[in-house]
């Protein structure tokens, strides 16, 4: 869906500047030597059947449903959580599907210039997330009792409930809860900038993007999918959070490069690349090159910080900490690979990771 943008707006000017330019996106996996995607061995059919039933119940918009069904969510989940058991993988697939659908409803202008409705949408989502994740009484579990006019919001109830029932450590439930609520608030808030036609500076964009990318909620879910049991203080260490942030930077910029054409078609500047073009008065390819350099920097920071973290962690928690960081690295590799398999960006599937040439 193409959004109408006033021809004289700054956003339209940047899009016009970049449109028609040819870009080359590097092989994303080449930017993180030694990291290789793995895939979960659970059968696709079981996960896909469960996901499809959930999609039919929860996504009533034909457009959003079609987008969700074509997103390759099962492949995404199997790549992202290679160590998950079948039950956890089914929950993870619905969790990812829900995040996509929530964001797509905002992306595809269902709430354009409807700030009060957007705020209500976000508040209802957080209410459902809270009630479902922290529901401890199996006898009172009934998603139908959750009061919301939006089936998608209700659609999180079974997801949150299953996560909350599996995790016995309340600190880990709070860990997931914090990041998904941060995502909801940031995703809703980001549309305000779109409505206003604002161009934010690069530092502000990256701060917003860390919370709108959806990376933090899926990375946090690793404690559920991989049964990682760590004390809260390790998760809250500055160095642990810095590691998570750099993984997020890599994931976010990977996706910014791949989704650039889609964002332009929607009339959005929700991508680092055009902001780099705007700031530096450079070509779209120069923007891609500058973004690529940031990915490389974060990769090297992760390698450095990872070793420093392991020195700080006591022996009894070292194995679990290593599993957590490996799960995060697996997820970045997974999403890098998934970008090539997702027709939502270039309308086709690429065989393997490679340099991609495209015209904006």
C-alpha cells in the first residue's frame, strides 16, 4: 500500500533522491565470520498447523493475514530457535507471528492519523500480555474472557499463558515482559513521527530502532525456548545488556537494508540508510556502505564483550551464560538468512545468502 506524501515534504524529497538508484547489499553472513545459521530439526508440519490455526483465529484483516502467511514464520522460528523443543517452537512461531501482525497493522496505515486509537491498541496489547504471562491459575485460563474488541490482541493470550506456565522463575517472565512491552510502546510511538512527517537525527533513530525492531522481544524469548535459567543480576549486567544491544544493531541494520524498498513504497523513512543519505548528502549505495560498516563494528564489539562477560560470571552460571550468548548469535545469523528467504522485501526468494543488487 502506497502512502500519500505531500510532494514538498522532506520525506518525499529524500525518497525522490533515492528512488531509481541501484544498490548492492552485501552477503550479510560474511559480516560475522564464524557465525553460521542452524535449523531446528522439528517437523515443519506440526508447527505450521498450529500456527495456521492461530492465524485464522487471531488475524481478521485480510491484508495482514496474507502478509503473515507469506512471511515464512515457521522457517524464521526454526532458524531462530534451533535448540527449542517442539512445544516451545510452536509457541515461538505464534509469538513471532503476533509481533509481525502487530507491527504490520501499524505499518500498513490501519491507524494512520489515529493517535488515540493507536494508544488504545498499545494499551490493550500490554494489558493482555500482563494478564496472560502472569496467569498462574490453570483453572481460570480462558482467553475468551479477555475483554478486547481486537482479535489480534486476544491472540496473544494463549501465547503469553504458555510462556508463563513453562517458566517457573518469575524473574525470567519479567525479563520477557519488559522487552515486549518496550517494543509495543516504541512501535506505537514511532507512528507519531510518520504522521508528522518528521525526519529524526541518526542517534535518535537508532535509539528508537533498538526498541521498534522487535529484536529484543525475540532475543529475550531464548530463555523460554532454550530453557536457560540465569539469575536476574547476570541479565542486568551492563555488559550483558551491551552485548544484547550490539546483536540488536546487527539485526536491525540487516533488516533496514533489506526492507528499504518496501519502506519507500509505503512512504516511510523507517530505515537507517536514507537517514545516512540525508545527513551525508551521499548516494544510496554510500548509505548502504556506511550501514555495513556499523554492522562490522558491532560484530567486533560482541567478540570483545563476550570474553569480558565470561570473566565476570561465576563458574556455576558460566555454561548457561555461554548458551544465552550463543542463542543470541544464532538468532542474528538466523535473521540474516531469513531476510533472503522472505518475499516480503523484494517479492522473491533468494537461494542462500549472497550479494543482492536492487533498484529502489
